[in-house]
C-alpha cells in the first residue's frame, strides 16, 4: 500500500470523526436546550483556532491544544449563555434563531479573521493593521 493512500484514508477517517463530533454537538444542543444553534460552527472554528494557536505559538501538540481549547470554549460558552441565550429563550422562535445567529456569529468572526492572511497563515502584527 502506498503512503499516499494511507494518508488519504487516515485523513478521511479523521475528517469523518470531526463531522461526527460536530453533528453530535448539534444534536445534543437541540435535544437539551431546544434551540437551533447555527453558531455551532463558529464555536468549532474557535476551538480549532485555539488549538492551532497553542501549536503555532507555544509548540504544543494536540495534548496541549485540546485542554486549552476546552477551557477557552467552556468559558466562552458560560459567557454566551448568561449574556445572550437566557434572554433570547424568552422570545419567539424567530427571535431565538436570528438573535443567536447574529449575536454570536457576527461577533466571533472578527476575533479570528484579522489575525490570518488570505491563506490561513498567521500574519505578523504589522500586516494586520494596514
């Protein structure tokens, strides 16, 4: 078996595992809170970004990135719940969906996007503030 084929198979299995975790998180949130979390992808993106930053800046691997991402996302989840979800859940379903999407998605993207260049590589601070 060629090494490329093994890499493709392992990469496909890992991507499938990410999709499985992603979909189980959506199902869990829908089942427990009865809210459609369209910002779930943004939380996943932020967790992967935190793990990437731990690797890029500190040289830590997955064993260091996963706990750091879990800590950051747990803190952010508590902040979002008490700051946004509790008040939105009292309104109608359309307000819940639109409020959650605009409230979280619109505010999470600017936190991550300016620090990356067009190829997803961390840009130097001088290049971010042109």
